[in-house]
C-alpha cells in the first residue's frame, strides 16, 4: 500500500500488515465454531471468542443473557462480550459492534461451511465459511484495529477517547438481547457506533421491518353442505386482495436514500384447511412489511391492521386475529453522524483507492438499536461491494482477505482521527 501518511498513521498500517496472518488465523478459528441461529445456542462461540481475545492481551467483560430474555426471542444461549480500552483523557467513546450468530448453512456448499478454507480465485485469496462475511469478519476487523491503536499508543501516539468492542449474538433474531440489551442494562453509552458492514460503502440508513401473523377464523362444515359453515379461505381471499392492492400503493412510495428503492409488502407463508372435503375453519398467513427510512416513527402496523380489519368486514361471520412477530424500526442518518461519516469516507477512499459512497440498504440490522438511543450510527467493516458478491446467507459465503486487511486499516485510521 503506497500512501502519504504521518508517522502515527503509517505505524497503524504497518502493524496491521505485519499481523495480518494472525488476523486471518483468528477469523478462521471463529468460523470453525458453529453459531447457527436458529437454534441459537451461541454461548460456546462467545466463550471461544473471549478466550481468543484474552490471548491477545485484551480484557473482556462477559454478560450472559438471562434465560427468560433468551426464551422470548427463541434462543438457547448467548453471552455478550465487551472490550473497553481508554486512551488518554476525555474524547469520544466509539462502539464497534459485530454479531457472531449466523444463519444455518443449508445445502449445496462446495466447501465445509465450518472449515474456513482459503481459496485463490482470480480476485485474490479468500476465506470460505458461514459467517465469514456476515459478520464474524468484523470480530477480526475491529479487534485488529484496536490492537493497532494500542501498539501506536505504546510508541507515543497521543489519542484521547475510548474504543469499545461489542460482540453480540442475536442479530438474526433482531438484536433484542444483543445491542438493545447492553443499552437497556446501562452497560454502554457510546458517542458513536459503527456496526458490521462492507468495505466499499458506508451504510448510513436502512429499511425497517414488520412481521405480522394473521389468523382468519371461520367455521368448519361438510363440503357437501358448504352453506352450513363459514369459509375461512374465502375470508382470507378478501384479506389477500386488500393486501395486494396495498402493495401496489407501496410501490409508489419511494425513498430518497441512495440504495433503497421503495416500501414493500410480501405474504410469505400461508397455512390452512382441514381436508379436501371440509370447509376450512381457519387460515393463517405471515406478512413481511418493509419500511423505508422516511417511515421512521410512522405507525405501519396500525395502518396494516386497519386494512386487514376493513377487508373482513365484507366477509360475514369471519373473525380475524393479528399478532405482531417482529418490529424493527428503520435506521436513519442522524445529523450528529457527520464527523463519523466524513472520517470514514476520507480514510476509505484513501485506503481502497476508489470513491466509497454513503448509501442505504434495503435490509435491516440490529445497528438500529444504537440510533434509536440518539447515538450516531453507521455500518462499515470488511467485505466486498454487495451482499450477493459475498454470498451472504448463501452457499460458499466468502471474504477476500485483502478486503479484510484494507477495512482494518480504514477503521484504525478513522478511530485515530476521531480520537486525535
């Protein structure tokens, strides 16, 4: 890497370059410990990560999640890890959050999903494994950025501030017992937060998500005398017609945030009926409603409930119950995030040697819990330009090792700027 840097920044990059093989080994070891969620038995991975961090000389706080909180989100075990390192006096507290839980690997892999195999495609060496990009990679990114700062301080670099590593285990179930739990318990209150992301873009906003389960209730009867029953499936068609009409409306509700298109609705699961020769007495469906950042604070659930309830008014005898499964508010860019974004954008362009845009993402993450507390939050970490390129949540998930190194350099330089 040929950069014009002051001695402190050159020292940060030199440390990361020298210790890159150890960083790769650290990441491989984390990939090799399964942490699938579901079923959400993630404490073994947390314990393995703690041991690895302590072997690097870092003090690690362990915060086990209570059983009742785990049961509420359908998990078996989890522990939240915090590493805190204060430099000098005063200065901002900056939290770096990555999640260690991953979606199950599924079928069709050409490599062991828990192997951490190194492959050498034309684009350069890459590691393959479940979670290697989303987001065990940023356990390694954030850890080595912090280690580089500690090394620089030992050589006289004048930093002022605190870096906190937040390694949590429930992003795949919404972050309720990860970042949100840490904030609710008063265990952290950072001035800025950076959550796991990719190296070629800074994500400053993302969609929200609402999941509802709708149960349409009728009355069973013999199919030879359907008039003696109340057909729940017929009632469900009224609901579906209303929902699909609403979906067409949402298509015109476009976001001004680059990278985000429009609000969406999807009916992803339907179950119902008793048998072919019986009038169905109940039908259930699951609805996914994505909210664009401009809908932050809008009662999307209330609107959807009204649409469903109005639809069944034209179906005599039909009853409906609606249950919320998930509500994740959108992440919006807070004005106070400007210094964080400016520092990341400048250092990323310098290290990556390309313009690194600030954009939004149509998915949702647990980073929103920091922003909900008024903490300026963005997503940035190790990875390629797109989730598809990383094959996140897909077979043969991968991470280019050069992107890991570069993202670590960007983070170390950014932290030095913010604490400088």
